[in-house]
């Protein structure tokens, strides 16, 4: 009786990978371009970023970028929309689940600082849009309007409840936004002038900012 020859054991059988579709390859390339553009716009700045340098860093040609977006301005618009989606992912939970009164404001500020440490390019990009103004600033305000409306509504309700000092909720939001964004992105400003901030200095800056905001916004109970 002839011996049975066994094939070598090569481990669990895996089906051959399904070839990616053209649409999947296109999305992957677009995501790579958007991520690189967000990083460059948020750190070096929009005007300091060239499509040639961006393409070279990705191993692409400039024409490959222009195939997806016909101009640098069109790419900026796409990056704004992507950044807004990223911000929604980062902040949606804390905006809905962090309690009432000062507790929610405290949680939002702490989240801003965490994002600044983990993804400095994202908040740096917001700062860059504020500097650019014009259509870019208007676009991100339009994209984030649902969030801004929720924030204004929350502040108005807290004022009605007597937990936040009475003022114009829209003006309060804008003032707090500018203050918090400036403090959180100061890390990149310091690095730009050759000063490397420490984690301790960031924690101290956050603590001082929270104390300032609490004193300015919260109605403390009368003893």
C-alpha cells in the first residue's frame, strides 16, 4: 500500500486578498493628502505650505494632488471639512455627557488641552484659520455652527439657572473660545521660538486658565 504524502502544514488557510477597487485606492490617496495637508497647514501654516513640497513628502506628483483638488484653495476647503469631522469626534462626547454648570466647562477645557498635546496640528489649524480670516474662517464657522449653537444654548440655560453670570451667551462663547484656544496652542508658539514646553508647564497653564474662567463665569453661592 502506497504511503500517503502529506503536504506541509502552513498554518490556517487564508483566502487571497481581494484586490482593492479603484474607488478604495482613490479614497486612500485622498485621506493621505488630507492628513498631510492638515499637518502642514496646522504647523507650518497655509501660506508656507507648497503643493510641490506636500506632494514630495507623500511620494506623489503635484499633478496627483491637483487631480483630486483643482487648486490649493480647494484643498484648504477639503481640509477644513475634514478637520471639522475630527473635532466632532474629539468633542461630541464631552459636550453631551459632562454634566451641568462648571463641570461641563471644566471637562471641555481639559479635552482641549488633551487634544493640543495629542494632535497639535488640529488646534494649530484652527488658529491658522482665525489668522487667515475671509472665506476660510467663514467656512469653518459654517461647518461648526451646530456645535456653536449647542454651546450658546447651553450657556444661556446655565445663565437662566443662575449658575453662570448673566451676559450675552454668544459673546461669552467667542471670548472663551479665543482664550482657551490661545492658551492650548501656546505650546506650538513657544516651540516656534525655540522654547520647549514641559508637561508640568502645560498643566500649570491649564490650571491657571481654569481658575481664571471659573472666576469670570461662575456664580458662586453667597455664604
